C-alpha cells in the first residue's frame, strides 16, 4: 500500500470514528417507554419484582435481564492490535470494533471495558467483580505471558465463558484452514512437520490446539526472537517451556528446511525466499503478520508454484480472520448457557468451519466479493466472513459439544436444528 493510500485510509478511519457521533456502538432500548405505565414497569416500582426473583434464584437473571446475551470485551491495553502497549484507553476503538462484529455477525450485545490495571492480579480481581453483569467474557489485546495467567485464573473463578480471542480464536481459524490445506496437499496433521514463528498468545495456543487435534509434538518447532525454543534454553517461562523441542536446530532457516507447514504470527518480512525454497514439496504457508506478512504472497508465488498460502489480509486469498470464529462460538455458548468454552467446543468450531468450506458458495457471497465462482481448493481453504451460513453452521456445533461435555446449563434451543441431526 502506498504512502498516499495509507494517509487516505487513516484520514477516512478518523472521520468514520468521529462522525456523525463519536465511537461505533451505543445502547438501545428493547422495551417500550411511551407511557407512564411503561416507565413504571421499566424502573420503579416495576423493577422490584424481578429484583426479588433474582435475589431468590440468581439464574432468573437470564429471564429478566440482558445478561444472557451480553458479553464483556475487556482489555488492559498491553498488546493492542499490533501497536503494542498503548494503554487501556487507547485500546477502546478496538474494543468497540469487536463489539460491532459481535453484534453484526451474531446479534450479541457488548459492553467494552478498558481496565487500567498495574498487574495481572489487579486486572483479574476487577473482572471477577464485574462478571455478574455478563453472560460471557471476551479477553482482548493482553500481552503474553500474562494473558495465559489471566485467562486461566478467570476460568477457574467464574461460571461463565471466558475466552481470549487472540489465543483461541486465532488457533481455531488456523486449524480449520490448515486441515483443509493439508487435505488438498495430500498430507496429514499427524505426519506434518510444522514451524511456528511467534511464541505469543496466538502461536502457543495454535500449537496446543493442533496437538490436541492430532499433530505430533515432536514434529513442531516454535521460534521466538532468540530462535528455536528448545529444551536446552535457560530461563524459559512455563508457557514457552511447554512448546520447547528436543532438537539441534537453532535458526529459522534450519527450522524451515524440509518443513511441510509454516505458521507465522510474528512480524513482517522475516521469511526469505531461500527459506521458502527449502521447505518440503507442496508446502503450506500461513504468513499472518499484519499488515505486512512474514513473506509476501507475490514473493512466495515466484519461489514456489506448489504451495498453499494464507495471510491475515483481506486483499489476498485465504484470509485467516478471527471474525469467522468468535461471534459464532459465543453465540453457541450463550444459547445453551455454557459455563465455559472448552476444548471440545473449540474443536467443534474447527470442524464446522472446515466442513462449510466444502459446501457450494451462495451467489450472494460471490457477489459480495466480486467473484464468479469459488470452490474448495488452494485459493479457498476458509469461508468468507460475509457468508451468512457461518451463523447457521458454527453455533449449533459449539452448542452440541457443550451439551455432550456437560457444560451446558440451558435446554437445547428451539430455533436450532435437532441435536441428533448435526
């Protein structure tokens, strides 16, 4: 993108956020307020009866308040959208943006909350104290390694879903796309040699999920700024130690040699043409750094004509975009009032995404993207974000996994297809 184009989009973004009113989300009323009786029911004295009911039975909050369809999108501002530690307040446009996506794609209401916390403990305590307001918690833009500690502590202390999208959302979309790409390339997850560049929230979560789905831990090399994370390195935090490999490879070039899969969640232009050339036949490259990938598609395609490539950008094929996951995962979890979003629910979302990519693409989706046709293959390994079928496919799959693993606390929704038909 040229400097002039950058300047144009930056100015357009500022105007979009400022006019006609500042910000991107607001609160709307769901009940009439046209008469004195309406107001009496909305506030005093009418609120007294639902208050009494909820005091006697806390589950009644799901009947008489918006709790069951309300998610908190919460950050401490320590890892904001590739911009680093901007502080909590500067993260607010991103949290509002997340709210837009929740509402637009899944009909879920959001309060964005920016917490000015000096430590993970302060952040955790703040979230625990406000959690009764919400049906779910979406953690966002929290730096590693604190993000792991924060999420686990909140999952342990709360009885509503807690989901760090930068971890699990990214891992789910990567996994779905990778399963399709491996199938196209004639490879299997169990046998694939995988290199992951980036040992933050997304990288470590992706390794965990892929291993839980069948990847062999010994076939995965993870790298950070110091190179390959191996068992001989000292002073590794517990999260990096969990992905350390027993290997004599130390550099990215050594790790890439003979690899089947590269997953980059790191920074721009870190993979050279020579590294790509050294990969195994029919390689798969997920270069997800934004806005500049670890290796640019125009470079990669000059080096290899047998690869499948994905990026985090919308202007290339195979965009790995978290919006394919989190709104619909929360929709399924909220619809059966799940107490968590467990591994089975995440894997169910992976397979629902994978399966949808093999279905014929509706004309409306083709028109939205200016395409004549789109079918499963090297340039289509994930559904498009504007595919309305995502809301039909993912929430029921997630909800079914919640029921089957015993974490659902509400009956199967009447508007869902029968569970045994899924």
